[in-house]
C-alpha cells in the first residue's frame, strides 16, 4: 500500500521563508523513514502513517512556537489504486482485517488518550474521504462517533469536523481517523487544515 | 442538492489581516447569491457551483494583486448525503442526467476555452473525490483526460493534479472538474490549493 501526504506550511509573516526553513529542521529525525519531494505548492512526504503524522506534528509545532499565526494544509492518501506499492510505506501498527467498526473506534480512542502532549495548542479541521465504497457514509459516521469522544472534538461544520487541543493528541486523532476508517486496505484520503496563533480564535 | 466550500485565504505578510479584509470586498457582487459564515479556520460559502468558483476567483485575485505571496485552500462539496437540500444551491447550468463521460469531457473543455481571463497568473493543485461509487477511479481518470487538454494542466503529482495559468481559466477548470465528474446528483468533494507570487515558482 502507498501512503503519504502533500503538505504546505503557511506562516502569516514577512519572514515566512525563514520560518519555513527553520521549521523544516524538525523533520530531520524522521527523514530516514520518509521520501520527501518539494515544489512551489507543496512538499510530498511518503511513508507509513505512524511516521507521517508525528513528522507533520513536529514540523507544525516548530513553526507555531515562533508565535506567528501559522497554518498548514495536508492532503493525505493511502491505498490509491493509481499509486504503486512502496516498501517505505509498510505500516508498523495495523488492525486485523475486518475489525468491527466499534472495535476500531475503541482502539482509536485509546491511542488518542495515550498521546504525548507538546505544550502547543492548535485548532484543526478535516474531511475524511473513504473512496470506492457504496456505504462511505457509515465509515464517516463511525469516524464522527470516535471524534466526539476523542477529547479533541470542538464542533461539526459543513463538510468537515473541527478539533482543538494540544498538538500531540490532535495529530494522533488525525492519524487514527486516517487509518481506522474506510476499507482497511482500501483508498482513503484526508483533507486537513491546522492553525495556531490565530487572532480570530476564541 | 447542497453545494458549497470552506475557504481559507493565506497572505504571507505581517499585514495579512489587512490584505484579507481588503480582498473580502471582492465577494460583494456575489453576496446576494451566497450564504457566508466565518470562524477562525475558514469561511463557509454556500451556493451553486457557477457562483462559488467565480466568487472564489475574485477573492483570490484581489489578494494576489497586492504582489504578496498568497495561497488559498478550498474544500468544496456537493451532494453530501449528510447535508440538507438548500434552495440557494440550485445550479443554473447542468448537464442532462447520464451524459456519457466523453461528452462531459468535451463540454468541460469548451467551458474552459471560453473562460474570461483576469491578467493574474496562478498555480493550483487539487484532488477530486467522487464518493459512494465502486468505480470512482473511472471518473478520476476521465477528469484527468479533461485536465490534460484543458490548457491549464501543468503536471500530475502524487494524490493531485497541478494546474497553472490565468486565474480565469484555472478556476473554470476547477469548477468543471467539480460539476462534470462523479455521479451527477451524487456526493463529490474537491480539495484545492491555489498559489500566487511564490518565490519558489519556476
């Protein structure tokens, strides 16, 4: 299975280039387990989900700690039939095939409860797209059931769900949404926006 | 059918608040045909596709004309089974039900060729998610066939397709991807990033 993400970091500052270049050093501990390619719109990171989300967390927290209003957009995908398998993507932590929805929800909640905190509060919103299924809304509603008791849930919005909390559990919530819902070896995409230091935040 | 988008505008400048507030006035001519709600992460605009995409184009072009590196993220959705029908969303320009894929591709290409230009060059990348279908990749490959001859195609990337050109045809390409592929009355989502004035652009 191929898994990865296109990510873009946006510091709302005249010094956005410097903030991005400094934050990218937070990816260094993860680089051996990722394949990384950059162009003028986004950076592709390819690797297993349990590396992708902590790497994205560390990148975003490094930028947010400047105190500047920063956002990051992530398009994450796994199991796309148009992408070749890649050995770098083999996940180290998988559920047994055909694990029932309620067990997947319980497993995901436990992982979020156990997540390490970072000291950085963030907001996030995301949409889950389980593709190639006739019953995709069942998986989406299952994911929403997980989110509502995750401890990071803030509100439901049109087309997405909004989270708020420490970056540790919030990124763990995103990781578990990505891996626990939709067909287990199937095609799932996630459209994520994270935000820190917004002057509009409540 | 419900249709709309969550949009977020990111000017990479210390004056991002001023640039956003100025750019928002570009939505004024469209407001009578849209429902608009804002929080600290995004602004929801609800309305028919032929209003949504020109309104987003005008908002982004207004920000890009400052010369500042600006990006915008859009999560667009139509036909979500979890959203109620809304009279404000009734489209004015629809294809006949069951229009064959090749005819939809031809119709979309003609619309892009006829799009008005704005004088503002932008880059864009997006992912199309036709939901609730077992054959979702057929619709995605059909969309890619449209894109490659659209005049706005730049390159295929992992998980998305990258466009470049004048904002007029680029936003028309996005609008046609949104309305022409996936089940015609079904659930389709689009994950879009647009960018202008990037120092990394070729």
